C-alpha cells in the first residue's frame, strides 16, 4: 500500500525536526542541501575548531623535541588568556606516530585540578605554574600519557 503525499510530507517534516534537534547540540552545525541529503546521505555538517600543537622542546637548549611532555599555555606573553582559554573546540597534540585529540573543556578541567595548588616554580616542572623570565606568560607541562587519558580520540598519522 502506497503512502499519500500528505503522509510523506509528515514523515519528512518529522525527520527535519529531529535533524534540527541534533544540530542544535553543536554551535557550528548546518543542515545540508536536499541534494546532499538524498545523494550523499548527509543531514548535518558540523564545523569544529582545532588548535594543533606540534612537538616542542622542554628547554630551549635541548637537542630534540620531547613527545612525552607538552606545554599548556594558561596566559600568553602579554598576560592575556592563553590558548587553553581560546575558542578552539579541540587541541591536537602531536607525538611521533599519532595525534592526541583533547576537548578544550576537558583539558581546562584537568589542568585546573592538577594545578589547583597554584604553586609557581622558577624552572619547568610537571603541573607546576611556570613564568618565563621577563614575560607575562603562565605555562605548565603535561604528560602525553595524561593527555591520552583525557583524549577524545587518538589518530594515527
């Protein structure tokens, strides 16, 4: 038994409503065109911002970068909010063979918990707040292991 045009329109309307409810979970979600919906089977496109963090040295005079430890910037060199409090949705931390993808809010909570004692040090230490000489920045070190623990996804290069 075939469905009527009116019944078909009700089903399509209900489907669009559900897609809209889902899309509203994200700040950067957009409905696809009718062609994309029908031919590509894609209902919603979601745009995310990712701040990519390359491998870094721990100290400037180190010979090599270190894939086991990463810097996290709470305040930048001008003393303003660092990249941890920027607008990126995720951070992608580079290690030798993978990217560790971490949700910004998860990293903020993790750092707040790990650095809750607000201990400032004069040389870099894990989970201690460090400010470089003659700079207004505030940074700390985090392990790749801990980033994996709170990661949203780990992607092979």
